C-alpha cells in the first residue's frame, strides 16, 4: 500500500485535497493531506521554509509511513523536494505539481521573474503574501464555484517561507520523481525542470487544466498520482 502525503501550495491547507483523497483511498492506498505551519487551521504558528520541510518529515515519521509518495503543489514543491531527501528509504516517489523546484541556497522568490513582485507584496503586507483575488483565477479551468471555494478558504502565506533559502543535501535529479505540467498555466515546464526530465529517474506528465488541478480536475490528478506510485 502506498502512502500519499499531499501538500498544497501557497495560501492553502489540507482541505485543498478533499476531492482527491477519496480516489486514492478507494484504490487501497493511504492519503495524508497536510497543512503547513502558519496556514489554514495552523494560522498564527511560527513558519518558515525549513519549518515547512520539518512539517512534512514530522508527519511521515510520526505516522511511521513507508512506501511514501510525497506530492507537492506550487510553492510546497520547495519544502517537499527537501523533505524527500530527508525521509530516506521511506520514500518511494515524489510528484511535483506545476511548480518551480528547489535550488540549494536559493529562496522561492529567486525562482522566477515574479519573485520581485512577491517580495514587494510580502513587504507591503506585514510579512505575509496576500491571497489571490477571484479575478486572478481566470483562464485556469475553474468554475465560479471552485474559485469561490479557493478564495474563501485561502489564508495569507507566511513571507519567511518565501525568502528563506533551500538546503539540498544531494542533486534533485537523483530522486525518483514525476513532474506534472498543467497546460493552461504553462505549456512547458521551467528550464530547470526540463533538464531534470532528461535524467533516468524523472518522468513527465501533463493535464489540460490550470494551476489548481486538485480543484479543477481532482479525479484526473488522482489518476496521475496513482500512475506515479506504480512506477
């Protein structure tokens, strides 16, 4: 039995996986959605990127999970990629959902041209990255109801997690991994990911949906995760 540990991106908590979990459990696997420190029901807890890495490691170790598939979405790919190295032989596979990947010594805000805008938003909002508005979700394959659900559940994201550098012990290319590109968000993965996909342990997957497939295409996302677990 595979144990899926599911970590959503910025502003979101474990609730973001509510429509994905049933299909994983119906297939006979464990599913463990995780809320990172400082978000959703954990709002107010001290939070930084390394705290988020530890959140993932702690869940795996506390529940003594084996044959673990770590799933990171958007921002959470950065702590999930680091946690994957730290859980040792408990790891079976990592799935990176539509995101940048961690780079040793670099923060999340250094990963793309939008980093300056994110850093300025954090500085202007008392150390938090404010959630997106409904208009920001246009063109992402979401219904009005799904957009309302995301906006209503989102909480400000702790800014320290975005500016704290990643710490990798070994190259990401050594991990058994699947990278999922959401085509409505971007037709191709980032250049750093494309290079990793040329290696023997990385695999590519695609969904014709936007950046939040756990809402727009939860059953298709579950299918991708199950296929990754079977590799």
